[in-house]
């Protein structure tokens, strides 16, 4: 029976957003992008039935909310500060003019003098954003002469202060320098910044876990391309154990009305374990520990969960971990989701756990986002979120890949167009295509009525057609097994229809030549036919 409690409380507007996301980005994989697919909106409750059922405990733990959100103060990463620096400089016209004027004057002086070490050092003062964030020169001590002024630049000196001296010596407008300095000050004020940390069991946060406007992605992406483990997002959506923790961006994504994630981590929670999985796109100690601590507070107050250790411990999957004085082996697995639980992972664990092994599959059912049925045997097809029936996918018996597109059936087996084109050959008699291992490369030594040699031509024959031409006893078995046979064929032994088929790719004149040669009863007649065709400029050998 379908669980309806979460579905009844799920906002209709959010259901439409999720439905639109499925349709726009859930289709088959093409060479350039992810294709769209049709999803019946009325089928969405069925598609989400496992999510509704398996997230029931977490929903209650969250106080019957799909997303929890709180403001957090954290240290910005160098990458965030670098991006902020670039945005601040670009937004301030005078700061941009300072950088342009400074580089122009440095280029003028040091391109002329050719002192490359000094040249690149002075340039780095305005474009090495990491060095600017630290506001400390980390290079070698140097003494330079600039416009008849001697300047000492020492390791550890402040870059902004040094830039002020250089501005005066180079004759740059002080107002431009002041605009640049103000940009620098605004960036440093964001070293400690505030953001919104979220814990979510909302379906949209699972399928968008690696889609954002902050220029990072992973193998779970839907929008940029079909991530190699895109199906894992559906498994995590339906898992009873998975929560998405993320730092919410200031604005929604441009291409869909949903939050854009600056940082995210999947948290796996069971009655005995709270584990932080790999972080994307960077590791952040404060964000991870705040998310895990928050999750522990929620779970510890919910019946059937905990107790958990007072402090974080580190565990490594698939090996023994000493927790207190006890060795416990963790075997944490997934189905089609990429298993990111390797190296050491921060976690809270039940200090009263009695056993020496902790094994669990953390996946939920991998359902097709079109029909809603559970997908089986999807190994090697983890980039698909639709089942073979809905996607038109088939297994190629030739290359062993799952393919989308035209399917060719040969003797009850299925092949993709590439294998048909490259590994199959048409029989010159029956026109049927066979795998090249079942085709004989037959070199025909064409001889006339009296047995004299009249040409050499290559055709392909299947074994059955070959036996129609030759008696079984006349074909060496090893010749067929080696897919090569060089035999003498007398034209008089081949019917007109077979002859035409065998040389279907040849010119009509050549086929007519063979048909006439077949009827020749004397050497003189054969010579006359050859001469006629040669005189007409027709190639016959």
C-alpha cells in the first residue's frame, strides 16, 4: 500500500518544480547534452512512493519539515575569497583603472630593462589574489630602482603598503589606488562570513546535489551532462539513511527555481551511526562539524536513535577501527551510488555497540523517473535514471555496452549500429549480414570453359551459401574456421542469379562480361569476349 503522509504534505508547487526537472534533465544521454523526457505528472506520487515511505522517520525528526535552515558564521575558503576579489575589482571602475594603469607602467619600465624577476614580482602584487588575501609578500628580498627611487621589498612585507609606495613613484592617481585598497578591505572583511546551513530530505536537493551556479560538479550531475553515477541521486533520495547537508547560495539557480549549493555533503544516519561522507567542492572543517553536530542533536532526541559518542571519531570503511578499546569493522555499501566512503570519515557512533562488525547497505530503491518501477541490473548504466524500457536502451551483444538508438537483430542477438557497420559483413549471395567470424573471405579464381585463368576477385560468402556452391566434402573444415578460403570456381558451376549476387557491388558491364564468359564454349569465343570489353575500355581483371 502506498504511503501518503509525506506526499500529502509535499507542496504542489514543489512537485511541479521536481516534475519539470525530471522532464528537462532526466532523459537519455546524447553526445553533447542530456536529452529531455516525458514524465506523466499524475504518476509523480507513484515515482516518489519510496521517498515518502523511507523518509518518514527523518521527516518526524526534522519536526515535520523537509528542509531545516540556520544561519552560521564560518571562515571563507581561499577560493571563495579569490572569486570575491575578482567580482569586487570588476564592479569598481576606479579599481579596474588602477590595475590597468599599474600594469601598463610596470610593463613600460621592465620590458625595456628586461629584469624578469622584478617584473613578475611587481605584477603579482595586483593579480595574485591569494597573496593579496594574505597581504604578505612571500618571495625573496630585493632592492629595486624605479624612476630614480630605491625601494626595498622584503619577505613578509605588506603588499598593500608596498603598492602605495609604488603608486607614488609611478605617478598613478592616488584616488585609483584608494579604490583598489577599499576593494581589498571589503574582501578581507569577508574572511569570516555568514551563510545558511541546511539539512534536507527534499527530493529536489537530492537530484540537484551536484548542480549549481558556482561552477562545480561531480559524477552525480544532471544538467551539465549525465553524470556517471547520476542514478545514485535517486537511490539517495529513496534511502532511509541519507540527508543532504549544504551551504545555501544567496540566489536560486538560473536555469531552475531551486537553491544553488556552495558546498554540500551527504550525511548517512542510522540508529547507531552518523557519518559525514565526502564533501564537495572542497573540504570545510567548520561546515562539516556543524552539520554533523546538528544532525546528532536531532537524532539523539528521536526515539530509537542513539546513543551516540560525545565527540567525533574517525572511521575507515572495510577495515577494523578501534573505538575505545573495541575493534569494529565497518562494511558500508551502496547499490548503484558511487561509494565515497573511503579514507577516514568523521562520525558519531554508538558507544554501546556490542558487535565486532557493522554492515549495512545505505541505498534506497533505484526507481525509473518515468514509469516509477524499480530498476534491476543497472550495473554499467548508472548514468541513466530511466529504465531500459522507457529509455529504449538495449544491450549490444557485440561490444557489451548498453546503447541508445537503432537496434539490429541478427540470429536472436542484438547489436548497435557501430558493431553492425564494423564487425558484420553482407554475404555476396543471400545478402544477409553475418558477424565476420561466420563469413568466409573467398578469392575466386575465375576460369573459362577450358580452365584457363581469366581473373581474380574477392567476395564474401556465409557458410550456408558456400556449401550450396561446394559439396560439403569439398570444403576443408580448417578453411572455414580460419575464415579464409582460396578456391577455384568455374563459371559454369554458378547460376546466373548467384553470380549476379556475388558481384552485386561490381559494375553492370563486369557482371555482363562474366555472364558472357560463362556461355563461351571455345577459347576463341572467350578471347573475342575479352577483346570486346577491353576495346570498350571496361576493366575486367
